[in-house]
C-alpha cells in the first residue's frame, strides 16, 4: 500500500489469518489503520 500504486484498501494474510487495512484514514504516525482481523474459522 506504500508503493507507487494508489490503493486505499489492502488485505494482509498468511493463509490462515486475515487483516483488512485502509490508508484513507491514516493514524497519527501516517500508518495504515487495521479495520478488521479474522481467521478462517470465523468465516
């Protein structure tokens, strides 16, 4: 999400756990905000 491409949403995963990120509302340090975290069992 910090590359040249202009994206506002991202998903970080290891295949078992997922984290949905947004950079449209950056925190006070300029980092992406985690919107949700869930595992495969939660789906």
